[in-house]
């Protein structure tokens, strides 16, 4: 087990309806350059490569985005792209990709990385990810990265961890679960046991969570031995795993018709609901790395340094007699006059003018448009 390879799986099948008009069904959020010169997908690939090596990176995405993915990640061999013919959420997608990633080594340690997130401190992120990999290598557990909450956010999932024992220094040295990073003394992160998951709590409960100090945001970043994943899926969602195995066999055989038919028959569940919340043991490694899910234009505003009283401008954008605005222009000039706390986003696919804070309404309107 100690010699098991470490690999990374990038999840690139998201949509990002809260980031219209830049994010569309044809070119969704992972392909956007929201934080600088690279797309979110390229940034994720850079972190995955630093963690596992370029030769050990797999990518899960939608078949409809195959040309986009190949153009964005030319370093990844075709065989390491695992395309979903239809969207069936993360549990089937991860099971299918894990089968591909573990053919030569069932005990492969796999890190699952969403491709639509941003990280300010990549050094801290990679340290926590390596610590999580070591914990996954030595424990029968799923290991998550726990993001220390920075605000009372009701739109995220939370994880509660066990309260730390109050014991003597000698007992602590004997009993603590520590994971040493890079063999350097003094650089250690502790994995803590997750007691429960709480999805999108009320503002009152969030206040209690933050006051307790025992809750972390669930970033959807987790590490496990693939053999352990399959053991847990056999108990928690055997139908999903059975279909994934049949679909994997058809994919290997080059039978695209059967692959599509088989995979399309899978139930659609997230990995959290299908597996993680039922698992025997989940650990988390705290990761204060300046993480953001960039899940809305408000989150983009905040990540880019936006605060009340300050505008965030990109491209040929101008704000006059107004503050707290996010104004993203592309080819043509955009001028906002006499308004505050609005998001104005220009794109070839449309123009958004929105009061900041109305992201839920934006998401609903985009989803309604897609369903017509």
C-alpha cells in the first residue's frame, strides 16, 4: 500500500448558471478566465500536476466539451480523458474515472479536484492535499480538505469535526494523528474526524457553527484509495458501481453505442449523497488557502478584491459616481454612471445588468431558459 501511486482526477463537467453570460452550456465556468490570464481549468491542471505529475492526471468531462477540453489541456493524452455521454452527477462520473485510473494499481490514491474553483495560496493548498493523500494511504477513510469559514455563508455545505480532546502534552504526542509533509520537521497538518455533513444551513445555524469552531466548508475536494471507494460504493450505492463497471468495459472495448446506453442508465447522484455521507470514516485536513468556489458574480467580486466602496473593473470599463460595482467589459467600452452595488458583465453571448446579491434569481432565469 505504501508504494501505491498518487493520481489526480479533475472534474470538468460543471455548468455555472450563476455566471451567465460568460458561462454558458456550450462554454461553461471551468473554461473561463476569472482570476487572471489562465482559465480555471488550466489553474486546476497546474495544481494537479504539481501534486501528482502530469502523467498521473485524469480528466472527467462531458462528451460535448471534448474539443474544448483537448484544446485547453493539450498535454493530457486522449486515453486520460473520461467523457460522460450524458450528465449523471459526480458519483457515476467519479466511479467511471476511478476505474480508468486504477487499472494497473487498485490501491491508487486519487485526489478529486473540481475545475471551477480558485485558490490564492497554492503552497498551502498543495501542502494540505499531500497531507490528505498520506492520510488516505494509511487509513480506511475518505479525506477531505476543510476550508475554515471566513463569513456566515448559507450557500455552502459544512462539515462538523470531532471536538479535540483536552489532554496533556505527553498524551497528545502519543495519541495525535499527525501527517508529516515532505519529511520536514515542524511542517505538520492534523487530520480530524468528520462527525456529520450539513448542507446549506440557515443563517441562525451558521452563526452557531462559526461560534463552535468545529465546522469547515466542504469544498468538494477529497482524496481516497480507489479500492476503499469501491468498497464503500458496494455497500452504499452498488447499482451505480455496477453500471460504471459495465460502462468502463464497453469504453475499453471501443463500443461507444453500448457505453452511452449503459452509462445513461445510471442513477444521478452526487458523490456526497451517494457515498460520503454514508461512509464508515471521513477525515478532513484544514486548508486555509484563500479558497473560493467562484459560484456567483458576488464571489468573483470578492475574490478580485471587491469591498464596499470600491469598484472592480476589467477591460474597457468605467464607473462614475458609484461604488461597490463589478464591471467586466470585453471588446467594447462599458460605462456605469450613478449606480452602486451592481454587476455589469459584457460577453458575446449577452449582457448582464444585475444588483449584486441577486445571483439566485439569475441562476433561476438561466435554468428556465435552458429548459424551454
